[in-house]
């Protein structure tokens, strides 16, 4: 009976208490016993627990006996709150009819609160606003309720106020889910249509697709078809999450569960696909949702060449678990064979790096991140480049366009000036400002993505004592005065250290990078020249002094010509060594670009 099913998700800004609220709901519905209870039940990755951040969306079925005496099935999808994982949220929303909007009583409405709320409204979901952390000393629930009231047009008295940590008034949330979120629609008798909203890889069961049955029924022994690529599936197992995987014989219309497909290939069952019956297929697939667009690109290389195949295998498995990760093979003169990977942001890149090192025991080198540029040649041909090393000669290029994004910054009005200063230094163009509440301002800018990805967020947090938050969306490609900045070590260009910068910044960045590399590159038996090269000329240079053996140590007195002869011999030896010498560049050098500080 779909009338007793409620599908909903929890959306909020990072650290506003989504996972804690999910924990309380699981506990109060008896889904998880007190003995099994722990913090962040739905966050299964070690990284999620360590960082206190939800990275992957997760689903769970709960059974709740309401005040009307009926038993209701709640399907909850917990979503990430970090700006990099907005795509996870959009996927979860496609499988729901309602959303709990959680707002911190001390911090109020933040950038991601609004971004996720707008996504939910676009999906036509019923919104239940919830103010969390009312037990904090710094809590201001009345002010926050007024802000939410003006945003959603609801009466501030109707907004539920809770403390998820201490379980205060959480039952009101369960009752609101029953009363306000509509039951799902869909025809049980129709052909099967199931939406894949997430997936993970299991060594024994192959690709495990997380699904929401939109129409029809899914049976355990049923032959299935992936509609996008016509791949046939014989399910190994079907079931639901409670919160562990529980096998079942039938998933009815409107239910949320999983299909263990047995598929070994990532591309055969992608997130956003529609799964239908092989014997009685649906005529058309479900409308997809926004595909994740990579914002940041970086090279990932194994430290040891023999780990290349292991890295390739690991990236394939991670891609299955994380649809936003894209990669393709790449070769570097400095680092040999590796992969060019696309990420949603720097935090996403950091997560992937840590997962490769921890889960797959790989020792890797990651190059400095870059964005995707649109290069127009004199021939009229347009090329998309995400690797600065692949930039053609300047004489062949008519125009280089870089991606610009629309940036929203939420900050207390006290930090208005310092935020404006930061944005101006990063080539941002001011658009507008709004005051969603008396003491907070929302500033909108257009800004080059390359200025945003490296250390903008860290700088923003430090300047505003952690009170500001931000959200950004892609706007357009815009031509600019951009040049390629190369780094030469001993006269050889190091492709992994190349970057594309604004013409005005080239000299300062080149100088800063050369100074940084001088400290990081170890001394050799000969002088090592480090040069920054741009626009057909060397714009900065530094020398790493040679380690020098004291060849005059045994010369006690004697003729000066004897000493000169020994020094001349040493000089010739170092010259010969320089020709065949190979300078080892440490990992820190490739990430030096990230720590150049404010320009």
C-alpha cells in the first residue's frame, strides 16, 4: 500500500546536524537497537567518520507506528552538505516526495541551505523546515525561525524546533513526515521502471545499484534490462537497507532498495539509468537529472611504475561508487604513466586521494589542480584543454577562454568589507547583494573558477573567523588575457608544473613558484637552475647550489697552480655530471602551486 509509504531526504548546510538527526530517527523507530547505536550510523566510510562529513548519499528503511494507529514505511536518503557534493543531493531528490530542511539554531541559513532548498523546490518536493541544536548556549531559534518563515512563506510557529543530539522534540519530526509528505504515486500494474540513484561495487555481488521503484514491481527472479545501453541483468539479489542490506523477494511500487546486478563493468549500469523488465520493457526511460560536471582536473600518477594497473583498477571501482569522478590515461615526462582525473572541487579531489591511499594501499603523486579552458585556434578550431602541458604554441592560438562561475557568499555584515576585498583581489565582478536577515548579507559575484579552486575557501574562512559560507554554479566561458606559465628545471620543462595564469599575474606567480621550488628541490652534485618561462622569455630564475666536495683539503701550502688545477678538474666533472644527471622532484613541489598564498 503506497498510502503508507513516505520517501524523504534530509538536506542542510554542512555540519548542521543531518547525520545526527538520521541517527535519532533510526533509534526512535527501533531500526537500530540501543546496543548497535553509534554516531553517524549511515556514514559507513572511515573518512566520513573522521571528517564528520557525509560524502556519499545513503538510504535506509524505517517502520513507524503513527498516532493514527497505522504502520508507515519511511525511506530516508541522507545527503551530503558540502558544496562539492551538490550532485549527490540532486540524485537523492529525484527519488523522494519530501525533504527535511535542517537549519542550525546558532548559525542560521547558510549558502548550501539555500542551494539545496532551491534544488528541492525545483523537484517539487514538500519541505518540512526543522531548526536543530536548540540546546546550544549560542542558539537563537526565534531569529532563525523568522528567517526561514520569510524564505518559505510559512508561519514561524509551525517550524519544528529540536535537538537531534539529545533527542528533544524529534517525535514531532516523525509525525510531520506522516502528515505533510504526500504518499508516492505510481501504477503497480504498469511495466517496471526503477531509477538508479546511487551505486557501489561489491567483490562478490558486482555492481550494487541503489534504486527507487517508480512504477511496477521488482521480483527477485526477474530478468532485467538497463534502458540506456540495453544491458541484460540477471539479479544476484534484491533487497532493502535497514540500515544493512536485507534480501527480499519483492520490491513493490514506490519502494527504495537495491539490486545486486553481478555486473563487473562500470559503464553497464550508471547512476541516472532506468532499469526495466526484459520481457515487458517500459516504452521510455525516466527523465534523468543533472549530470555531474567536473570543475577541477589534476594528474594522478603512481610513485612506482608497476602500480599503474592497480591504480587503473582502483579508479574504475571508485568511479562506480562515485559517478562524478572521470579519468583518462595521461603521460608525463616527469612522472611517466598516469591518469588525468576530473573532480567536482578540491575537497572531492582530497577525498579521492585519501581513498586511493587507504582503501587500495596505493602510493600516488597528484599534480597541481587546473580547470578546463576553451582554446580557439587561428584556423577556427575550438579545443577544450584541462591540462596546461597540452597548450599549443602561442602563435597558433587566437583566443583562450576560461570558465567563470556565479558565486554566492553568505556572511555576517561585520565582515562585508573584508569579503569585498578578497573577491576584488581574485578578479571577481560584483553583481548584487541581498539581506536575508538583519545581520547577514548575501553577496553575488562572477569570478574565474581558477581563482576559486585553490585557496579561496580557506582564505574566506580565515578572514571571517569561520562565519562565512559559499556556493557556486558554472556560468559561462569568457575570453581573457591568459598565458602559459612553464617551469624549467636544468633547462628542461617540467610538464606537471605548468599552469595557465592571467597575464598580469604571470610574473608574481612565476617568482613565487621559483622561490618555493628552490627550497623544496634537494641539492645535487651540480648547480640546478630553476626558471619560470612565459610569453617566450624567462621571467624568473633561481639556482639550487651544488653540494661541493672540498678537493683542496689535502693541499697544504704549495703553488697556487696546483689548487687551480684541482678546481678546474672538479669543474669539468660537474659539467659532465650535469649532462647526464636527473633531478628528482619531490611530491611537495607539485603541490607548491597550492601554497603560494595571496597574490
